[in-house]
C-alpha cells in the first residue's frame, strides 16, 4: 500500500530525530542520581516493636499490632508526616491503590504509626455489609487465609511537594505462620575496608579516589545506597556482600558526605543503617 510505504520510509527519520533530541537533552540536563540525597526523601518504613510484643515484625495474626517508623532525610522531617491504613490493596501493578477507597483510614501522624490490621479489616467488611448491599469487588465476605494490607506514609518537603512510601503487611486471620517475618538485618558495614559503627566516620575520600562501601546481608536482600555528596558507581547491590564504590565526583563545596544504607528483602521488610560520614578531601 502506498500509504504504508510512505509511513515506513519516514519512520527511521522520525526515530533519528527523537534520539538526537533525547541525546541533546541528556547532554545539557543536570541529572541527579536517585542515590544522591538532595531533597526530602523517605528512605524506608522500618518495623519497630509494638507494645506487648518482643520483636519488630512485618506480619500480623488476629488481634496483633504492627508498628512502623518512617526514616527520612533530613531525619527531622519524619515527624511532619501522616499515615493511612488500607485493609485490601490491589497490589503493586496498580500503584498499591486501596481496593475500597472508603476503607482507607487515618492511622495517625508523626514519625511512627501502630495499627491492628485484623481489627481494621473486619471493621471495613462490617461497615460495607451493614447496608445489605453486595460487597465491592476486591473485598471478601470473610477474611481469607492471608490478606495483603497496606500502610501508607506521606510527608511534604520544603519544596511543597508530597513524598509517599508504602509498607505491605501480610495479615493472617487464622494465625500467623512460624517463623514470623522479621525485618532484614545488617552484618558488618565497611567503608574503604574499615568497619564503621553506626554514626561513625570512614576514611577520607580525596580527589581522584574511590571508597568501597559494603554491607554483609542475607543473599536474598538488596541494599540501596544513599549519599549527600559524591557519586556511587551503582545505587544498589545484593547480598551476601553488597558493595558499591563511592567516587570523588560532584562533591562541590562539601567537606563530608553523609551515607545511609537501606536493606530490603522480598517480603516487605526494610532496615536502615546510618548515618555514616566520609570526610571529603580536596
């Protein structure tokens, strides 16, 4: 067909023009990697030990509470955030939207939130079925063996824009399985080959140098790396020896870099290690 031939002939020229425009924009844009902390950031939602429990957890049985703490950068901004709870989420493919928006309820404000997922899920089912109308799609008439519930945290940065983070909590109405889901744990953390304690400082990073930043974690855990100055060669790595290199690039007038590491497993657990500091030399 003549029309198809003309379209096919123009296509390579259109693609070439778009690619050239993208390359030109890339050469002039001031791109900041996601690993660089330059504005308000929610690093993670960490599980903490709720009242009456012995350890933090990211799952819940009937009547059990879960508690989470927002870890932000700068750290003082966590207290300005607010929390909501959704008993039935449609999942990650839909941006963790609540399956029934009217069941997404406030869960407090500040740096921490505590909820009892089973009670809130049952309240949702009872409220929706009270009028006798059919339950909305996505809401079971009875709680199944496991339910994916969700805590959502929102905070507004100094620029007036909202940041949001979500934490999946698996609810087991019939009783939580054993062993329980616990947050990931960090082993030794090294900067430039030196063990560094929480809040400690690593070796100095001089011009033309790079420092290896590493963390011992389980093989199933992914670690994300964040810094306020310098650049990483990669922004994440997996265990058991998760490591990246911090390079003396784009340091500006900074005299030190502040580093955070965030461990994430495949079950919703998140743990933050930091801050650590790295002096920056000329």
